[in-house]
């Protein structure tokens, strides 16, 4: 767990240093969008550090796209 925290700390420091100048000179709307984009990053970081069995993005995409994908495959099977 310590290694995961250390790794994420390094990643977040590098991200912050890379984005700091752009964020400070951006508009309020851009800052809000940046913060909203960071929410999934923080969620996935929490899962990574704590080794939680919470749903991740794979499971989210699977639950959203699995039924339409099955319908497309079935439609293509009927065309043959």
C-alpha cells in the first residue's frame, strides 16, 4: 500500500506541475471542467491505493455497452 501511495503521489505532483501554469491562467469554467475530469482519476486512485473491490471503468463500460453489442452481433448473424 505504501508503494501505491508513493507512486500516486509522484504522478499527481508531476501532473500538478505540468498543469499548474495552464490552470492558473485559465478561466473559471476551464477550472471547473478540469476538476470534473479529476473526479474519475481520484476515484480510480482510491481503488488502486486501498485495493478495493469497487466497480471500475471496465465494469461501467461493460454494463453500458454489453446489451447493444450483443444486439449488433445478433443482427449481423441474421444477415449471413
